[in-house]
C-alpha cells in the first residue's frame, strides 16, 4: 500500500462533559490571554498569571501544583535537562523554551529545595545544541537544583492560583506557538472535581474554594 494513502487520525474527545454542575451562565468569568507554547490546555486546568512586569506580563498560564514527585500533570513546568551549576545558564528542552520569552521572570524549584528567583530571561539559544536550549537568566541557578529531584523552572507567579480554564484551548507548541484567548472561571460556581486539573489544596485555599462530595465550590 502506498505510504501517501489518504487517512484521517481522530484524537480523543477532551470536553466530553462540562466542568460545571451548577448553571454555567451564573458563574463569574473573565476573558484572558494565555501564553504561547503550552499545547492543548484542558478545560478545568487551574491558571496563574505573571506577576512581574516585562515579557508576558499579565498573561495567564498553568498553575504550579504543590507536589513535586515528577508524576503530576503540570503543563506549566519546564524541567531542567542538566543540573544547576552555579552559573546563569540553564538548559531546557527546545520545546519548553518556547513557553516564555525574553523579559519574563523565572523561578526554579525541585523536590528538595525551595523556590528561588532566577531573575529575568536575558537570552534563549536554540541553535547551538540540537537537543537542548540554553537560557541565560540574571541570577545563578545553584547546584542544589538537580534533575534527580525533578528540578524545573516556571514563570514567576505560577504558585498563586487565580482561576479555572473554562474550555479546552490550544496555545500551540514550539516555534509556531501563538498563544490563545480563553475564558476563566473566577467564582460563583459548583464544578465537577474530577474534571479539574492542578487544583490542589493550596489552590483551593488561594480563593477559598472547598470540596463537597464530588464537587468543588468556588465562592
């Protein structure tokens, strides 16, 4: 059979069910701009917002879960591909390097070390190496941050939960990523807990949310 035989590949259905148990129209929602490079973000994903001026200031991206086991669904994380070495250069996958731009502020964290401010992104080199991107920041990444402990960087502001993504949306990946416009649920909603992603106990605390049986209540 010829290799160019016409075909269609169907992906899995993402929004097979609304995230809402309560009436969707009663929820308080706002339009938001999502940062490019995070691929398809599922409806129900917890969102954070950049908190430092410059780069993608006041744009939204996935919230950082508190657990650091390496098994979490955490699309906002950009894992280091080599340990911190005490210099201002960190190494990430090339794909992950498109999740931020020059001027953004990055933080680094791993399972054994608390969060540290890496400062502003000064440059992003995707051409020197074929297997990784070299990112220069203003503050050194110490050797305490290791790949063995799931060391990763995130845009500053990632640890503060702001709201819930209302519908699945594609922000793109790699060099063609363009970001996306979306709607975010802030309050006055009863949501299906099983439809939510990255909504841990710290996220619920940030907005005073609570769980009732199989539901999450946003006040």
